[in-house]
């Protein structure tokens, strides 16, 4: 028959369990205080409170030899839970309920410069909600819905940052006030580009062609080649846009093709003939 454990060993276990419980309790209290300021969601509390519940169960039922039982009856049978499970559940559920706050859903409607009917149906939107940054895709209806926004943010100013191809906010980070309706209209304006398309005009023999008239985008931008056949034409179109480009000599069109706007790759235009 095994001999009982020495009392010093039991006392040591009590001290270790108590220390672990106190440390876990202090850490969770500090976290709760900080989390209230940061307005963290209840789901995160659920994860954080599990170590505290386990430490409490280990201390009460391992070191202190406490006892507790919960019984419940349902249509499919009887549920009986031992003490450690009950303590763990009470701490986790109680902590989450204590942190529960009033929330609302914030709807942001994103549209272009023509107004609410100019719906933007793609892109992403980032909201800074009292120190918590949340990011979501713009839906096909032009809306983004941020759920579980703390109610004390109503009437407060927040930052909204839109990432939509070809559009920008009126500022890099738009500040808006959340109204009582919890619906925010976010208008964007078209992004303005200034791209320099460069290139050289050659004839079929490889000779450079000077004084060639370059016309880009059916008259939206134009330039002429210098003595070395080089040209530079400015355009407000976005990179990747395909535009028609023509080259004329003495009023005759000697080159006619579509080009893709790209500031990094110079064009080499070979005309059909070069008239002097």
C-alpha cells in the first residue's frame, strides 16, 4: 500500500497552484483594463479567460481539494459536470458577459464624383474605430458594413481610407462623423495621372525621323520628334490604358496603331515611309 504524500509536498503544491492562480488573475485584470480602452471584441475575451479558468480550477480542486457538481436534464439525457469544468465555464462566461457592451452596425456607402448614383462596386475600405483598425471589401452594392461598433463612437469622428483603383479620397485619410443613422456616405474623386510617354520614330531602314507629328488618344495629347527622332508626350490616362497613336509627316499618316500607356517602356515607332 503506497505511503501518503508528505505534508510538505502537499503544501508546496498549494503554494505553486496559488501563485499560478494569482499571476493569471493579475494578468487577466490588467488585460481587461487595457482592453476596455481599446474596445476589443468579446470573442477575444473568451480566448484570454480560458487560462484564468484553468488556473482557478487547478488551484481549487487540485490544491484545495474543493468539490462542485452541476447537473442538468434535457430531452436526450442527463448532463453532469465536475467541479473544474464548472469553474472554468463560470469564469469564461462571466468574464465575457462582464465585458459585453452596446454595439451597432456601421454602413459605409462608397460612390464616385457624380453622387450617390455613381456606385463603386470594387475595392477595399479601412476604418479606424477608436484605435482598432478594421478592413473589408466593398460589396457589389457599393457598401461596407462594419458590425459590433461600440455605441459610444456614435457622433464621433473616425478615419476611413479607401483603396479603389482609379479613385482617391478628398484626402489621404478621410475623416467622417458617425451619424445617428449609422450610415456614412463616402464620396471619391477620380485619380489624376500625369504620365510621360517617350519614344523614337524610325523609318524602315532604321534611320531616325525628325519633325514627325505624334498624336495620342485621338487628339488628347500631341508632340513632335526632335532632330534625333525622339519625342515625349504627356497624358492624363492611367497606366495600362490602351489608346490609338498616329504619326504624320507632311500631313500624311505614316503610322497608325494602338499603344499601352506605360511610363517605363519607351516606344520605337517604325513608319511606313518618310517623306522629306
